[in-house]
């Protein structure tokens, strides 16, 4: 799966798909591979205000528990209930059905995020 074109990436291994002022958030293929089999996800609550760079969710795998950091600031407007019911979607479809939440961004400035080429370079791809 690797790195998908058309998405933005945080150095903490989250991906972002921006549509207007809404950012769909998930973790990258690189991150899910490092985690191993995901068995639980603690998604953020709807209407939660998140700050860019701060932990807003957790994912538990057979190897460890890891924080997920908000790549943008804003308010959570949707969570992926399908993922809550089946956390393994992060492993099987990290860029598809394994998304975590949607955040209505406070600002449309995403210049701090990486494009696919820069993220590939970051992870040694």
C-alpha cells in the first residue's frame, strides 16, 4: 500500500484528506505495519475540540498502545463507527475504511503537513 498520492501526512504518521474545511484523519500504512495487529481504537468524541500536535485518540495493538496526534486543529464532526466495531480495518484498509475521524478545521492552512513525496522520504521510501 505504501504512501498514497493526493493525501497529506503528519510526521507522526497520520494521513489527512482535506475536503473544503473538513479533514478526514487516519494512520498511515507505515504506522499500522509498525503497530502490528490492531485490536482496539479509542476514537475521539464528536464535538471534541482538538489541538494540532496533541494526542486525541489511542490505538491498541498486540504489540503496544500508541497515541494518535491531531494533524490539524478543529472540532471532531464524525467518527468511523465501522472502525470502532472492527479495529482491524486499520490494518487491512488504512487509507480506506480504516479512517478514524473527520475534523472541521479551524484554519485551511495545512502548510505544516507533508505531501506524499516528502512523507515517503521521511519513512525512507
